[in-house]
C-alpha cells in the first residue's frame, strides 16, 4: 500500500508515483497503461515532455475512476506570462482529457527571463485553483530565494517543490527551505539519472538485503519523507520500484547513504538560478 503525503492545502498525494520524463510520446499510452495496471496511482508529466496526450489516453483506457489517479503536470518555460499560463493550462486539460488537474507546477523559475518576474506567473497559477479546475498548485526547481520571494510577495505558499535530489546531491538547502515554509518535497532524478546506481555503498546494502540497488536508493528517499516518481519503460523495473514498503533501511544504512553526498558537485541537472531554456 503506497502511503500518502499530506500537503499544506489539506489534500494528499501518493508518496510514490510514475514519472514520464523522456518517455517518447508514441510510447506513453502503453507505458503509463502498464504502470497503472501494476498499481501506480500517481502520474507525473509536463507540458515540456510532449506526452500529456498519451498520459490522458492511458488513464481513460485504464477504466480506473478519475479520482483514484493523481495527475501532475508542469508549466513550460515559454508559457510564463499570465495569459499564457491560462491558455496553456486549458491546453493541458484538453490533452489529458480531464476536467480537473490534481497538481500544476511552475517547471522552472527561469529568473533570467521575463525580466525576472516569476511572481506574476505564480499569481496566475494560484488563480487557477480559485477557478475550481486545479486542486493544488506548486513549483519545481525553486531555490530558497525563489520560495521566499513568491511567498513574501503573494502570501500563497506552494503545496510542493519538485527539485533534483539523490544521494550524490541531496539538495538539503532547498529541502530545508521548502520544509520551513511547510512545502512538501518531490525528488526528481531520484537515482541521479543512473549515476548513483553502481555506487559500492549502495551495492553493499542491496546485496545484504537481497534488493535491487534502485530499491535501496528509492527507499532512502521514502524514509527522508520525500515524494518520488521513478521512470522506467520496463515492466519488471516498474514492479520493482513499487516494492518499497515491505522493508526499511537501518539508521546506519541511511547514514552511509547520506555520506555519499558530493554537495554541489553532485548536481546532475542545470542550476535553477541560471537555467533559461525557453
């Protein structure tokens, strides 16, 4: 049974989900459909992934009631102006084939674009909740200063902050800033885009427990309290990633994985302060 994480707006999100980053659009419906059959009930997509239609088709064809599947999408960097927020959100609903979205995130703050005005973007996002077609609103890749600014200037606290986090780059500064505001943390790239999988520390723990290396890393995330949504196009790996709730890492094992941190040098993705892909 996948536990829920309570969000600051009174709603809840499954702690484990299925990611669709880099899942080709033509494979998305089949891949997400398989994930739903295996028991996933939380799907993470984005406007920039170009596969929202496939996600929607999989949900529709699954026969699972809409309120039993938690769906997240994210605002593309080219849609930050308030009018584009509203227009593209309508497009997202249409592509997903749903009347309501569970969670919508600003994908990147892109502070170097739009004269640095991501606050207007945030206000437009928050207004979508008031319209009744969006349940929760959040951000992604927001650094502490970004969080302080949107909360300070609007009074609206994001429900989640989806950030890069894995054993080589636990991103503790952004995590602590999120928690200080009461914001839940979602970890993207939880396996370090594969970089962490063959680490000797992970391998030793996995062998001792007769578990896959990926399960050990994902369990570390779960015990940190973060929300994770690993991606795979292989059924066996999808099933493996679901099997995280029948074991727990010891305090010593958690500490050993904590010790793998490389600080900023461990970051795999771009830095949110400078990333400005439009």
